[in-house]
């Protein structure tokens, strides 16, 4: 189920370990209803998701990962319908490890 992800945008450096995965989470905008969203990778500090529209830099949204409450995130980069998002509050290491095991099966 592991799938390679696209390259890191030019000039971006990784701040934490990322796991490549294919799965579905939910996302929403302020005041909006959650909708299914494909996730491409996950790190304690953020994720890469595929949206049904081109996201704007700095846009705020909430991502719901399996078993967690929605996490506020900010779009750091966007290319076509794929966006890199930084979580306002990073995941605790134990939570990240649990999600890694759960989402990679």
C-alpha cells in the first residue's frame, strides 16, 4: 500500500520524518462540512493531501486523521490539486507512531 510521493518543492527542507501512504482522511474549511480527502504522506508536523480544488497558500483548513479530532492546518505549498499542509499543533510522537502503524496496516 506504500506509494511514492512527488518530490519536495524546490527550497523546502524536511523538518521531520514523513511516511508515504495512500489513504483517505477528511478535511473541511471554517464553517464547512467535512469531505473525503486523499492523503499522500504524513509527518508529525503536517501532511500532503489531494483536494478537489487548487488551494491557496496560507489557506486554513482542518484535517481529521483516523481516531483523532480535526487538526487545524495551513497550506504551505500547492500544486494543481495537491497541497502540503503544516499542522498548527504537531502530533505527539506516540500519536504519530500509532497512526503510522494504523494507516500502513
